């Protein structure tokens, strides 16, 4: 589920205005834009939106605007960039875990010259795509090239059969995303066009995360569409010049973080994360290596429309967003697997603040550290209230960079694991919006990379058929069969949650009927077992073969 900031930004793109008057939420929308589904979501989010808008207005009054800075001075990295640089140096520049990829299948009469001109113009517009990083007198700085020419190589695959073409596309896509970047010498952007036929192409775009994030993908695609449409007709660019660039944001961020305004937010996180457990002790197939290799794989799953609708109904009844419900369900799964009641999960937030940053490509994303209390075996609804409070507080204090937080908490570096949390969770809207090039049919292709930054990464996404998910995992720790089983347990747990949200966490079902051999707690009436105790009993007596 998107944060209030991202949700409101999406509404604004549809010309839907939402504002607050006193303690009342107001809305104005074009005809037919305010659908029943959107009305329901506004109702669910009402109190969150009022609180966010009131806080945003107060923050706006005390936050300085971003100003253009002199490019002749040394330009610092943002906090998030600095961390990625450090990790790259730690790996000797040999790890592709932070490579981002967009693969577009393009059918129709593609104007390759216009496409190449479009990609060049996007690089010209956004300084960050012409940026590399270097040390100057011991200080890490951004080095912005005044111009950068990146040719678009065209690989001809027309001689292959259809099956061979598919194999080659996959091979080349994985090869591209697995190729590392040189952050010092650059460039940090690569493009490649695969020609499958006169009317069929695949565009491979690979970019290092240090200059790009998820929000940037939407900007990139939107500009790609707009510029290609103009250049294919020999028209000039219709896009206005950007008033600021990423380097201006980085300077602003460094200066703003020195101000007293951020101290209360930093104090919140210090208090919230004091005494955080160093590690979530999930049962694994192998011991944790001393140095994290970031080798990974993934398994997919899908929640059908029936279970998705039941989750949405629970959202309406409870006043919690779907993001919060799925977060609470994930925390319950981890609680049942680890028997730890202090669960810490990382989750991304777009962090496009101030508003001037919204049209910029760059690394703005921040990480929220969500520490959830599952002690005293609460009911799921009780846990949901706790999750809602933690999430809203995190949104209110989202401006503190994760990297600064790690530094302020003085967390000891451990090369075997991520600091503060080892499980990642995100719920996002359907892939890339506004996908389209003039006169062409375009669709996004997905190719998974053999890497994992965290022990477990739960990546959920809305689709018309419900919610699809991908669980990425570290292969140093887990076998594929373990992850498949974990996903089965997660889906069983969700079914139990929507059916009996008033049940305590240990009484929610986790194992499938096949795993329990058809038995239930009702088959042991005298034992007075909780669901979790019953499931452990089933394991012990050999009815199933899981942990």
C-alpha cells in the first residue's frame, strides 16, 4: 500500500484535489474520476490523510526550499548514495545486486533513430544520469559530465527461430543486469536494442541504483513516451527544462539535516529502535556465512480475487489499509516461524519531499524501519492496531535517512547481514503506468536476477486478478523447497486471518490440510492445544515433514 504522500501524488496526476479544512477532508475531482473503489479507499484512509496533510502543511512552513547550487563547488552525495558507494567499495565493485533493469517488448514500426534521440535527450535533461562518483582530497563528491553520449547498440536476432529468440532475449537480459558498473568512471546507464524482426524489438535498459529508483522508472517511461512521440514526427521536445537537479537536492538534504528541525524526528527513531534485536532468528537450511554473498533466487505466488476482496473487506471493517493488513500478516508469519515477538521489517517509501523533487530522476527512496510488538499473543485485530500506529508514526518521521539512522544508532557493522532488519516488504501498484510509444504496442517483461539484498524480500503487487507476489531469498540460507513451503504457509495464514481476525496469533492456521493430514485441534479436545501447539505436535508425530 502506498504511503499517504504517494497516494495523494497519484490523485494529483488524475487532477483529483484533496485538502483539509480544520478537521475535515475535502475532495474535488473531474467527472467520473471518483470511482466507488476510490471513494472507499478515501474513506478508509480519511484519518491518515487528515493527519498527513496537517503535518505536511506545518512542515512546509518550516522547511527551506531547494535552491540551485554552484556547480563549480564540490557536490556531496545524498545519504542513500553514500551508503551504496560504501557497499560497492566493500564488494570491490564486483556485485550487481544494486543494478536496476527495465525490459520493454516493442511491436510495430519502430523508429530507431527517434528512440536513440529520445534516450539521449533524457540523459541530457537529468544530470544524475551523467554523474559518476570520486574522491577529492579524501571527500566523496559527485562528478557531473557536461555531456554524455551513449550509443544504442542494435543486436540482430532475426536469424533465430521463435524459441531461440526467446532464449537469446532472456540470456542477454540476464547478462546485462548481471554486468557490474564502475561508479568512478561510468557511465551508470546502459541501453541495448534487440531486433527480433522488422516489427518486433526488445529494449534493455540497465541503470545502477545509485542514480535511480522505482519512482524514477515512472518518470523515465513517461518522458520516453512523450519525447519519442515528438521526435518520431521531427518535432522538438515538448518538455520544459527542469528547475532543479538531483545535486541540488543532495546539497539541500545535507544542509537541512544539520538543522534543529530534524532533531525531534531523529529522537523518535532513536527511542523507537533502542534495544532492537540484532537478528531475526528464522530457521534456515544452512548456517549464515561470515560474509554475505548476496546470491539469491525467488519464488512467485498469487492471491486470487476472492481472498483479495476478503482482505479489502477486512480493511474497511478495521480502518487499516491493505498495506497494514499484509504487513501484520507477514509479522505474524515471522513470529510463528521464529518464536520472536519483537519483529523488525524494512519497507521503502518514495521520499519525494519537498515537492520539487517529484519530476526528477534519482535515488530519493528511503527505508522505514518498522518495529512491531507481537508480545502477549494478541489477536490479529489487536496486532493490526499496533501495526497501524507504528506505520503512521513512521510516515510522520520518514525524512530521516536510513543511513543517518544507522550512523546515529552506532550499529556495529556485520558483513554477514543487513543492519536493523533482515526482512523487506513492499506493496506496489501494477508495474509501469503510462507504458506506450506512439503507434507501437509496448509491454514490460520481467527477468529476475540471481541476487538478494535481504534474507527475505516480500514484494507484493496489485494486478486485475488480485495480488501477485514474489519472495526473493538468499540462497546461502534457504533451499527453494523451504521458500515454496513458506509461501504456502503465508497464504494459509491469510485465509485464517480473513475468516477469524479476532483469533489470537497462535490460534491462526499456518499449515495446509495436506500438511496436517486432515487433523485439527478438534481431534484432540482434551489436550486444549493452541493452533501453533497442535501444528508442532503434528510435526513431532511425523504427520508432516516441515520445521
